C-alpha cells in the first residue's frame, strides 16, 4: 500500500478528543442522534476537521469485547472521513443492546448502523443551514 493512502486514511492524534474538559463540553452542550446500538453526541469545534472520542462502558463485557468494539469504531471513522461532517467534536457511545447482539453482528452491519447516524447528523446540519 502506498504511504500517501496510509496518511490520507490515518487517524491522527489531533483528531482524537482526549481532554476531559473537551469531552464534558460535548456531553453538556452537544446535540445527539441515537439508534438502538449507538448514541453520538456532537458539537461544533471551530476547526476544519473533526475530533472523535469513543466510549464503551464496562457493563458491555470483558476488555477483549470492549476493545474490539472500539477498534471497529476507529476503523470506520478512519476509512470514512469523507462521509462524516467536518468541524465537530464527536463522542460515540455504545449502547448495552449491542452487547447482547455482538456475537451475531457482522462488521458490515455495525458499519452501516454507525454511518447512518453520521448521515443523519449531516442532514440535520444541512436543514439548519437552509433555515
């Protein structure tokens, strides 16, 4: 694989939402979209790129299962940046229902469910701009 495509699809440090104050800002001031498997909280960050944080509660399952879900979410975000609205801080929270169905869910279904929420965010923002 070319290094240019690796850089283009990379998940850089500045694209990670790490500071507690930033995560709390999204949690308190952000808007939300949700599905049966995910809740995405988001708010504008004033930058030309987005930042992401991923949250999986301990009740979801053992560390192996929680880490796999986080890897899947990072991979989806990393490879689909063009489909995700830019200029936002995102906090992606996994719901407990996914834990019950996780053995039976395929990566493609997981990806579709997550990207559908990002599409809804884009549609909501387009509607707000139109008003």
